[in-house]
């Protein structure tokens, strides 16, 4: 009975917040359109897939074998040809002027060495400004050359069936993302970032706005207790974050084909725990800010740091040791890992526990500190 009497004023506070939100048509449109636009735009833009690598070719051998090697580069959509070059200086100029991302040089005598079972050398030069793209492009190019080598070995085996020619063939399988589509890896991270921005920033700025216009002080003269005010304020943004994450996940699955191999209930349970962190962070920022601009910059500072050290763009294992150890205090890192595991691997609760336990500890700590400071501000 006491719990029911305590919850009734908080329920009326929640109703007031939802009615106020529904009356603000501009905020309603923005909050509903934001996940759609972000997922659609970032789903195409935030990709690490390598496409349209401009390849300049200088074939000085002019034999059927050299032409077959060159043509094998353009039998897919990865490499695109540049205008024909006629000398080594012109080939270097293509790379220097930014007209090519990679150059291929097939020297004179390429086929002759292959026929004599000698080592034939070709030259690959890569623009290394973007080290990640350069390394991946070089790997694809070397793979094309290896395949051409395999074809030559097969020809020699057919021509000399009794010759002692050995060939090693490897069979490779990719788990969880067989087609190696980067959007399947990036979109779960986009959902996490969307939830973080909606729940953390909107919550912090809304509470500070109440202080700016003086309505928070008016709540102090009401019979509402600090806990009831906190529950009434935060519920709206928790519901918004859940709805928008569900909308973003639906777009990712239906439009981009992101599989959800794990449990929806487990994903929802982990989301609720994560929301304690983001809502607590927004509430904590509101206690140290006097204006909405201060709250926005405070939340934005920690959010950007959290995104960059979360593994969303780059693996945390590749970061410097200091940053790597700091990332253990980053809840986004653990929640992104959980969401990706549930979507792509179909992980169960025992599988995500190593990431869920640190998230629970951080959520409990941040939310408890935020509630304590908010109570002191209201006292």
C-alpha cells in the first residue's frame, strides 16, 4: 500500500511529462525522424568496405599472359581502371596527382620467366595516406596475383602431367558475417550511439531547461519527493530511447538485412541496464550545469570520448595501452560488444556476462551518484 501511494504522484508526473512531450510537435517529429535518418544515412556512409580502387596499369610485356593478369583485376567491382599510361614516369604521375590509388607494373619478360619456371616479378605501388584502405587494397591485389599464379600452375600441370609440380590450396570460411559486409558490423554500433544521444543528452538538457525557466523550483513546493521527481522525469526519455532503438533496429534488419540471431528479451534486458548509465550520466551533467549549452557540451565531451574509445571504428586492442585501459571505464565499449554479439553471433546470457557485469557495475555507480547529487540540489 505504501509503495502504491508513493508511486501514484510519480505516475501523475510521468503523465505530465508525456503530455508535454506530445504537445511539442517539433520535438515529436525530430525524435521520431532522427533514428530513421541516422540509420539510413549512416548505414550507407559508415562503412569500411573497399570499393572503386583506381588502378593504373603499365603492361610492358604485351603478351596474352600479361593481358590475362591485368584483366583479372577488373573482373569485379573492387578495382576500376584509369586512363592508359605509356611509361613509368606517367605511371608515377598518376599516383602523385591523385588520379590513381594503386599502380601495377608488368615488366618486359614476365611471360618468358613464367614459361621457364622462374620467378616472375610485377610491381605494385599503393597510396598509403589511408593506411587501412592501403593495406586492404594491397591484400586484394596480392590475392588476384596469387590466383593468376595458380592458373599458370594448372596450365603447366596439364602440359606436363608427369612433372613434379606441387600446389597448396587453402579453404577459408568466415563465421558470423560470411560476406564480410561492414554494415552488419557498423549498424549495431549506430543503434548504441543513437540510444546514447537520445537518452543522455535529451535527459540532461531537459532537466537543465526546467531549472532555466524556473519550473524545477516550482516542483519543490509540491508534495513530490525527489525520488518521485526523478522517476517522473527519466521515464519519458527511457521510453523514447527504447522506442527509437526498436525503430532503428527494425530499419537495420528490414532495409539493410542485419540479422538478429540472439534473443530480443536479452537485448532488451541489456538495454535497460545501459539506460541506467546514460540517464544517470545525463542527470549527473544537469547537476553540474547551469544552462542547456553547458549541459550539451558536458554530455557531448564524454560521449565523443566514449564513442572513439568504444571499438565502434577501430578495435580497442589496437589502441595505446593508456587509452586501452581507460576504455574499461567506458560503458559504450561493453554495450556495443553486447549488441554486436547478440545480433551477429546469437550470444546468450552466459556469453555476454563478461561484458554485462562491468556494465552493471558502472550503471549502478553512475545512477547512484547522479541521484544523490540531484537530491542534494533539490534539498
